[in-house]
C-alpha cells in the first residue's frame, strides 16, 4: 500500500501539519512525524525539519548549543 501524498501512522492524508494544527510535523519519505516537544510552534511557519531537538526552527524554551532544552 502506498499513499498518493502522505501517510500518518499508516493512514493516508493529503498533507502533514507543517504550518497549522496543535501538533506540528515534518515529512520523511512521505511519512508525517511529530516535531520534538521542545520546538516552538510557529503559526503559519515550519516548526522543524526533523525529529531531534536540534532540528527546531525556534526553541520553545532555551537553546543549549544546537539543541532546544
């Protein structure tokens, strides 16, 4: 089974929650994954580009080197 656009936990979806929604996501190989909880949610903008605390666009709290903590 493959999805036309994206997949979230095995369910086909038209898009990931890149810029809107309570939980923000990024995409890897057509699958939607949640951003790290230490990433600040940016309304209308991309919150992260990977799963780690070092992939946040902005930190919700503090930055220690490349990581949000």
